[in-house]
């Protein structure tokens, strides 16, 4: 660890007393003038806000400079359209990237305030469900780091993803009032307002010998911009996350005053504002609600109007849009951009259809995040017609040309035609958003090598045939600033010792760890870091769940949304089987394990909520069984979010990535955990495959059926009765669940789970059980050989550099967006920049529990 430690009032190396005084003055000024409090009255939260505002000022300077530079240079911009940005807390992230962590810590310290305490005042911004939303947040940070001029567009939801409370083992949902204490990061832009229209009718008129279409909407909503600055590493570049809030255009119309119809006016207002009220909590299985479609169009329309206005201001005409704007669609949720951009070009700017189409396709690209059939977004044609009549017409017209191409390619093949069509005629006429996004984009990417291959073989097989070369792979990545430096400062300190400070800028420097992987002295330090992180997690588990866990035990972690295909059920079945084995043979030297679960289930997903209950029921029995002697513990941590992940991940020994092969598009938690030294137990699915390729097959535990086996077995239509009969451990575990051993108060509670395991087994839980159980016992054996385990763990860290989101964004920039990126930092910015930071981070890490976010 760096020896350049500084304490209390002494400025950090490289930090002048002037700067310290300036920051102190700035915080005090914010406290008085922006918050309206003096030192004596200020609450912890007031201090947090004052410090955040002082920091924001410094960011804004860089922001304006970056903005001016890219404007003057006429640089091409990336627009990242996403209904989700799962950002988490920004305070220490922004401080760290700005290099201001030490000086802020010192300044606050002088004012008698603990920075680590303030950090906990910030609510966790949960404007996303899971992987897709977190990916958008990592990508925003990497785009800023690589100095790519970019804007993230989304919705400023009044309520983020629900707060999860576990009551008697059941999930309950509560609103996430993340804005109730204000949000110091955002800047409202009252002057940036667009009108977004819905409904009404379409009229055809002839003007100057040309047919024109006029949309007469029935309803108009205003979109108001709120900007949050996103600072890149080393603070050189700042981009905006621009989130739209909805309001009624004219809440107090004159005729309301005259007629006195206040109720009618407020109903209209409520209808408009409902658009940005809340984030849909479904992941993977779309909620086919009208409000959701309204959200999608609302943010697409506002975002396109905004970027087109920006383009027109600098270029004067739209012909060259694609050379100045790259619009990335994060899944199908912004697919309406295809039709909306066509409408803007053709109806509003008089472009000829064919030229408009070329511009549209050259500007847009689309990332697919799932192949699950139930997750592929479609909307009933009638709903479309009622809400977006002109867009439906445009989609029909796109489809005519597209189907003509299909007919030319495969004449007479009606199945081919039906499969590529933008309209699904089989299930009551629906618009297919995936097909729409595909046809309207010049590049379509999957998020791992396997996923991109499967896209070509399955859902997009025929479209790939029709538009060969459009599908490309961009394996996901994660930002190392948040998931290594901030979340695991102790490990970062150790890595800097071994790899040098260059590792902070260039993750490939992690390779220098390899030479030390078997070095006993280094191994000890490495284990000490992990142990330190495990103590922090053990403390959290004790505080929150009143479960005592031993930090020396193997911490086995499965943290992600609860979903059948992610197979938390497989994990808990193995837990039950292990519990039974320990009871059978209590004298054996069982490896002490803590099974740690966290994750939310969609509020309407009853089966997933039942799995949460099962985990908690099993925990209740296992944790309180004296025969186990504490060698097996089960902990379900409620309300999984980014901040909780930041505590769990650095403390994990084992990472559960056990999805049914072929079903997890990529996964990114798998990357975060491996980067922090957890060994993966997983299936050959998503990015697990590439993780294996990088860390080496001897440093990961792969088990179970492969994607092809799954396809074959499903085709055979086998139920699981046979595999259960052949597996005594599995049948005993299922029997225990079915007989009510874990639910004596309601023995039939889990009957539906037992039924699914025996007679359906769609997710191959029963079919994979024995392989998984054996792989887990293999993990036990490896754990007992401490130097070998530590070596594998070190090699995981050493070989994960490729999974940086900087690498992913470089690939997008080169292969999809055609924008330049800034080169490496080490050459441009001196390494002294960073001298004192790791000490500040370390002190933050030592502060107990994380999460105390606002009520
Ligand atoms: C769609 C329509 C209506 C309502 C909700 C939705 C909806 C919302 C969220 C559909 C899907 C999602 C989220 C999907 C998601 O998070 N997918 C994950 O994306 C990660 C980043 O690429 C991958 O690593 C994961 O494998 C994938 O599951």
C-alpha cells in the first residue's frame, strides 16, 4: 500500500494548502447560500448537499470546456438512448474521477465532517432494473473517460425501481422516493422543452405537386430536460446524461379559469405526468401496458428533437446527420426511433422517402440484450393505431419495401416472409420492435460472443440472411473505476504496489500480477485484503439480518435479479442437499460456507417471489439448526442495488453464474466478481465462456449442459422424473421441500416448485443438479488447498482486464459509431496526479455499513 499516507489536517501530496482552503470555502458558501443553513444548524444531509454542489461546480467548468471543444471541432456525437440508467451513487465516483477525493476529505475533516458518513446520505439512483441499465451507466462513464462526445437520453422517473423489503420471508415492494430530498447532481433546463404528441388522426394533402402527410394529434405532453454531468476518469472530459420529465403543456389554461374546470385540468396534468412517474419493474418479460408505450415514444421523440435541433444549429441541414450523430438503441425499448426519425425527415423536413431511409439506417444502431421469446417486445396494432397513427403508417411503408426485398431474396417462401415481417400476423397482429430496430439500423450487436452467434442462429436468423454483415458482437464490459478502485480500495492499493500506478489508467497492466500468483508473501497480502472485505460484509449481514457469519468461511455469492433462467432454485436445492449431507455426517470436516443471495423479483412474477420465500424458509431452518454448528449459513440480503453490490462483490470467494445454457445474454456481475478475485462456478453461457477463455479453464469451475444439449433435451420433451429417480440427493432435497420440512406452517407452500422440478424442468434445474452438486464439492476440495485457491483467485484478477467497459466502448466507437477516442492516459497525464487517492479510498472502505440511504 502507498506509504504516502496523510492524516487529518495535513494536505495530501500534490495538494496545496490553497486548494484545501478554496474547497473549504466553497463548501461553506454552498451550505449558507444554496442550502440556507449555517454550520451550527447543518445536518449531515445538508453537508452532503453542500459538498456535492461544491464538487458539481468544479465539474461544470470541465463540462462547459468539453462541450465547447466538441462543438467548435464539429465532432461527431454519440447519443445513447436507454429507458434505464442504473447509476447508483455519484458522490465518491465523481470525486474519484476528478482526483478530488483527498482534498475534499481533508476539507470536510477540517470542518468536522466525515466524508464516509456523507457518502451514505446519497440515495442510490435506481433508474434501471438490472444488467441492461447498469451497462448503460458503465458505458456513460467509459464514453466520458475516452473523451467521446456523448449524451445519454432517458427518463427522469419520479420513482426508481421499487425498494424491496423482506417480511416473513416474502418480498414486498415499496416506492423508491429517491428525489424526496432533492438531487444536487442534476441541472434543470427549463428552456429545453419539446412537445410530444399522441393520438389523433392523419391527413393527406397535396402541396407543390407533392403528397404530404399531416398528423393532427389529440394530445400533447411537454418534455423538460434535466442534465446530470458524467465525469470521466481523470476529470478531463464530461458528458451529460439528459433525462426527460413530463408535464402538461398548459396546466392552467385560460379557459379553465373561465369555466372553473379545475378537476378536468388536473386530470389532464396527471395524465401527462404519469409518463415519468415510475420505471416498469419487469425485466425480461415486457409489461404490455399502454403507459409503457407512451414512455417509449415520449423519450424517443424528445431525444430525437433535441439531437436534430443541435445538428441543425451547427450544420444547417439534415442531409449529413449520420456523419455527425450516432444513435445507439439500448434494446428495443427505443425502437420507435426508426419511425420517428423517418417522420421527422419526411413529414417535417420534406425529405424523399428513400433518402430519409438511408439517413435513418446510417444513423441508428441497435443492441440486443435477450433472446428469451417472452422478452421480445411486440405491441398490438390497434394500440399503435390509437396512440401513434402516423408511426404505424410509416412502419407499414417500411415493411412494404422490406418484404419486397425478402420476396426477391427468397421468392415464394412465405415462412421466410412471415418471420422477417415487422408485423406478427400470428398472435393477433402485433408490431415487432426487434424487427423494426433491426431493419432500421446499420449495425445490430449482441452482448457476448455466444449471444451474438445465437442471434444469428435463432431470432434473427432470417433477418441476418436478408441483411448479411449487419450483426456484430460487442461483448459487455464494466467500469473498473467503480467496480475495482472505488468498491475495492484495498485491492487497488495492492495492485498499484505490484503493477505500478499505470494500472489505474491501463488495466492490461494487471498482467504483472501473474508473476506473483504463487508468491507466498504476496498471497498473504492478497488474502488479507479479501479477509478485510469479508469482515465488512459479515458485519453488514449481522446488522441487517442478525445472522452471525464467520469471515473465514467460503463466501458463496449469487446476486442478480430473481429469474427462473438464472436458477437461484438450483443454488438453494444444492444448499438443501448439502445441509442434509452435513446432518448425515456431522463429524466430517465440511468446508464452512455462507450462501449469500440478493436480488429483486418483478412485482408480478409470482414464481420468482416464491423462490425468494423458499430461500428465506431454508435459511430459517439451516441457520438455526445446532447440528450444523454454523458450518452452513444462508443469508438473503434485501433491497439489492448498486451500493449493496459494492460491498458484496469485493468480499466474494465464489461467484454463481449458473443460468440455463443459452439463456443469459452476457451477464456483467460475473465480470465484477471475477475482477475482485472470486472464482466462478458457472455454465457455458453468455460471457462466462469468454471469462473462461481469459482466466484459463483451470481457474473457473464449469459444469452442466451446454446450449445445444438444452435445445436437444427440450426437443425430446423429457420431463425430469427419470433424472430425479437416478439422483438420490436431488430426490431427497425435492422431497424435503414438498413435505413441508422448510414450511411447517404451510406444507403445501412450494407445491408449484416441486411440480415444475419434476414434470416440466424447462430450465434444466433437475437435469443439471448432479453436475452442479459435484462441481460444488470440487470447489470445497480446492478451497482447502489455500495456496492453490489463492493463486487461482489472483489469476482471475490478473486476467480480467479485457472486460473493462473502456475496451467495449472502443470497439463500439471503431466498428459501429465511427468516432475517434482519446488514447491512453499514462502518456498525457502524469501519474503524480494520483498520489494520495488510494489512502482516501482506504479510509472510506473502513467505514462500517454502506447503505443507510434515505428513507
Ligand atoms: C420491456 C418492455 C416493457 C417493460 C420492461 C421491459 C424490459 C425492461 C428491462 C425488458 C428487459 C429489461 C432488461 C433486460 C436486461 O437487463 N438484460 C440483461 O442485459 C445485460 C446487459 O447486456 C446482460 O448482461 C444480461 O445477460 C441480460 O439479461
